[in-house]
């Protein structure tokens, strides 16, 4: 029996020492955790402020904000950020003061610490502490239920647009006419331009109007050694009298002004008490059209004769439509999209042939 009492007393003493040791270690962990949280709060809010200031600068450069308006918004953003840091840091400092006071009063066991389990033979000793009262938990829950009432993010932004792909034509709006197309797959198009995207509603991050301007290089390369020949008001495809080095190429340079309704499903970033709208970070879908005018038309022909290489350039109207208008759409992820556009105007006068393009589109913020 005395031996049993000695074992029990030894276990009790050993448990007390380990408990105090664990308590001391947990106290230090709590202090480190609170300090780390204060640092994280400061860095997080500084980063959020940098993002907001960058957005304000972009709006100023785009001309939607004056210099004084931009400076006023920056000051307000800095004040708001400082207030958020102050409020959150004050909470952590109060936790630290309470923790130190409890330690000094020997009441540290009532604070939340990681549960520790000690194994001594078949005996298991488990200790845990909880330092949040029910009232504090209710306040925490209420705080999270009322988060994200504010939203931030640029309502308008600018993009650089680049697109390329293959060109062809439809006859009488029939897709089946592609089966007997007179143009080869090397008929490429290129598009360079700029666009402006504006959120339709202040607190709706999905819908945008996208508008801007683009320069288009539309190329058509006929099959079977053919080239474009002008015959009065008619433009015909006829065989070239010499063997061409590469296919003849008709290039139309156009300036157009696109307008799209864009749906951007990028997820917002959540801060402590607001959410930040983002763009070009998820799936995007755009539908709309364009209008503009033809700037220039040229035909390029290359051939060999007597071991000499000849290159001909012919500049003219070729009865190509002077005014361009059509429909376009794109769908993709982040900055990259599958892109299709279709001219509703006839390519040449007195024909029902219309240009269609399919390719990739890149919208870089």
C-alpha cells in the first residue's frame, strides 16, 4: 500500500512539474502568437493600401480622376488603413495585457492553450485551458456575421488587347460554305488595341461594359495559285499566269471600335471588414460587336522566273467595303480567351461573301 501511495505521489509531483513546464511554454507561445498576429495585421493592411493607391494612380493616369481628387482619395485611404490597423492591434494588445496580468496573478491556467497529453505507462494525463468566455465568443460571432458590408476596387480599368488567328469567309451566312472555301488556313488576322472596362453597378463585380479601339490586319490567301483580279465593279479570283512562290495575299487594314458586355466571374479578395473586387482572375465571357472603317488594302504576290525572285505589291480598293461592322464574342480564363468575330458587311461589293475570324485573344491589365 505504501508502495502504491509512493507511486501516486510521484505521479502527482511529476504531473505538476510537467504542467508548470507546459504552462510556461504555452505562455511564451501565446505571446509569440499575439506578436505575430500584430505583425501580420500591419503587413496585410499595408499591402491592401498599396493596392488601393495603385488603383487610384491608374484612374488618375486614365484621366477619370484629377490630381487633387486622387490625392484626397489617397489621404482617405491611408487614414482608413491606419484606423483599421489601430483597431485590430488594440485588440491584440488587450489580449497581451490580459495574458501578462493573468500570468502575474497565477491564473494562466484559465487561458486557452493547446491540449497536451502525457503518457506514463498506462496512465494518460490531459490538460487543456480555455481563456474565452461565452460572452466573448458571442461577440466574435456577431463580428463575423456583420463583415464585408463595404466593397472596394476600381470601377474602371484599362487593358492592352492582342489577338491573332485564322481568317476565312462565309457565303450567304452559311457555315457549310467553309467546306468549299477558296482560301487556305494560312489566311491570318492580327489585332492590336486598347480597351476600357467599366463595372455596370458599383456593388456588382460580374457585369462590365468593355469598349475601346483596335487596328486589324485581315489577310486572305487564295488556294490553287489564284489571285485577286479587279474587273470594274467586280473582284474575281483567277489563276495567276506564273507559279507563285507562296499564295497570293490580300491584306485589309481596318480601324474598329468594339463594344462588349463582359461577365467576369473572378472571386473577390476578402479583407477584415470589406471585400476587394478583382478582374481577369477567373472565367470571363464577352459578347458584343464593332464598327469602323477600312484604312488600306494591298495585294502581295511572290514568284520565281529564271532563278530570279519577284515580289509585287498592288495598292487599291479592290471593291472592298469601306465601312466595317459586325459581331464578336470571347470566352476564356484570366487574360486568355477564345475569340470569334464576324463581319456583317460584305467583303466585296456585289457579293454575299463575309469575313469570319477565329483565334486567341489576350487582355492584359
